[in-house]
């Protein structure tokens, strides 16, 4: 069955430091992969997505993610974190077929220290 | 970009009453809409998939008679929580798929906070 695991429930980084949020997936074929960000009490905003092609994808707000098939991973990175990046981050895999369903990971809460 | 709205953003109701939440795609026609539920500090749980003009497909464990979903037009889907109880208090988020966008790309509404007293 398809699943997404975000091993880190909570991460704290200092402002200006680099960031990597981990995401591992289980899927029978090449997946569609997404990273979303959610601020408190808000909906989800798409940061970036991977469908095919270049395994390093660039997103908004300076984020990037790398698809590694051999590790079943799609980790999110940012070279220098800003205080406004503090939020909840969700990795998701898209179920192929006509349903268009997304399966979400548990989420990672990012806290940014001044 | 595609915009999805939800109304209301917050609602408080008494136990036993019904509450309707609207989800609208503002600048595109959404053949498919999704309804999620999110508990505090937890991930999104898909409740149902709604296709315009047909019955919604509910996920396992979701009560169809309690969470009524109607997708009467290409821009509007509604979720009605019937006979609401305190345990139904949650954050409900809808999303919509734009047929013109990349596959599986869903656009999310801002969510509705439901509190049942």
C-alpha cells in the first residue's frame, strides 16, 4: 500500500541555518511527489512537486527537493532559513489513476530560533 | 494561480445541529473536489472524493450519513455535518483539482474551523 513517512515530527533550526526535512515514501511505481506548507489555522500551500525528469526540483520561497528513487526519498531543503519559514510541512504522494488522491505524511513542525 | 475558497472560515454550533461548509473554485472548473479533516497537530485525513454530478466516494471509516457531500456544479462542493457532536469539532479543508493543471495537483482552500458545543 502507498504510504508516506516523515521521520521528524519536530525540528528546530536557527535563523540563517540550512534545513533538510525528510520524506520517505512507499509506492509501486514512480510516484508523483509534493511538499506543502501550512501556517497555523490556514490551508496548504504547494511548495514544489515532482512528476518526472530532473530529480532536483526547485520550488517557491527558496526551497528545493531531490527525488532519490534508490532511497525512496524526497527530502526538502533550504540553504538559509528565515523566521517566516516556521510552519508545518507535509510531504505527499499522488496516487496515479483517475482518483487524483493524495496521501500525506504525518507532517513536520519547523521552529526557527532567532 | 487556481484559487479555492471556503465558507465559513469558523463556525460554532450546538450539539445536534447541522452545519454546512462550502468549497468553491473561483477561477477554474473543478471536476473533482476532496474533503479532508485535520485534528490539532496531525496530518490531513481524506474523508471523501467528490465528482461533479455523481455521488461522493467516501474513505473507509467515514460515515456517509453524517458527512453529506454534494458537488452540484463544477465550482461548488458542500460538506454538511449532520447532527454534529463535540467529537466532530475539527479543521475541515477542501481541495479541488483543476483539469487544466498538472495531474494530481490539488489546490487547497483555507479551511473551516468547526467547534461543536
